[in-house]
C-alpha cells in the first residue's frame, strides 16, 4: 500500500513547529519516529493532509538526571537510548528491562519515547511506565507550556489530552532511589508482538515487609492503569508469593478486562493474574 498524498514540512525550531501545527489544525500530523504513524498511513488508516517532521528540531531529545533525583526525557529520545541508560540505579534498571520488550531492534532505533506516549496504544510499554510511576508530561503550544500528570494524559485507546496545536516536549519520571526493587513482565504470542497483558511494579522492602509499592498493568484495558488500591493493599504485607497472589486476584476483580480478536476476556483476565504475580516476584527478588 501507498499513503495518500500529503504535504511535508520540516521545521528546525520548536517555535516553527508550533506555528505550523497551529496553522494546519486537525489536518496535520506530527512525525517523530514514525513507527506507528507511517504504517497507518501506508494502509490509509491515517490520511493527514500535512506531516510536520520534528526530527530536525533541536533540544527535544536526551536524558538527564538519575535514579535518586528522577529523570527528564526529551520527547524525541529514541527507545534504544535505554538499552544502556546514562545513569544507574533502580529506575535505570527498570527502563532497561522494559525497553527490550518494545517491538524489535530496528524499531527501537527509530521510535521515540514521546511518540509512543502521544500515540497512546493500550499495549505501549512506555505508557505503562509513565502511568505507573506517576510521570509529569510537559506540553508546548504557541500560548506557552503546561504540565499534565500521566493519570490525566491518557484518555483511552489512541486518545490523549494533547490538542492539535500542541507538542509533547518532555517527560519527567520521579525518583526510585536505593532500596527499591523493580519488576516487569509481559506476555505476547511472539517476541516483538503487542502484549496481550503486562505488569510493571516497584517495591521498597524492609525486613521482608513491603513499605512502598507501585503497580500498573497494560494491554488489558483501553489505557495503561495504575492500581492504587492494590498498591495500598501491598503496603505492610510480607513480600512473599501468597501476598502477590492475593494482589493479583484483587486486580483481576477490579479491572473491566478488554476483549478482542487476539484474546477473550476470560483468557486475558487469567493472563493478567500471571503477569502481576511474576512482576511482583521479580521486584521482590
């Protein structure tokens, strides 16, 4: 297939890019990594009249900070930057675990962190990371910038709080300092396929007891979900298999699991329990 005809613009500054998308409106699309948009255009599922390619805009990529202070991620930062993060600690370990589950190596060389969030696929690993850890997203427009919490950014399948005249420019992840353990587990039919279910967790354990917990799931509903009630249940509990099984059962009962051609609701709910138990066990280990 070939895409429908479109105009192509390549700004070199953020101000130029913002002026272009403000002028074009709903008829335009921003091109970052293009690993989701371009296939959709080839199948003519997306038919933008204009592409605004922001790859030439300086200052939109890079990683700064560390696990103890939190990190800032430029929206154009490629997935592959997290193969070996430029910092150490639990947060770096978690991002390195997650990135190896994103599609395939060539896609990770081109796809971007911000592009994945803006696309808002329910099975996106980076959407799960930001939702679970409580990230802050920085969004720019001609009228200025605004901050949006990850919990408010994702509105549903392929739907976010971004307006047509806005660009996601930076993502801030809060710290995970010493004492935190992290776990991530996803299931897909083949390596590199979209996840049918995945779970991400961070636990701070003292003396065998969970003192703080972060837990989220993806691929099972219309967006990545942070499980606040299950997190509250985990705090104060012993870090062993019985606790993790109870937490998984609580999550299974609380989520309206999606059903599609890839998996029925009952199958996906059962799978949900498995990925949660395995992610929790990995974090505790």
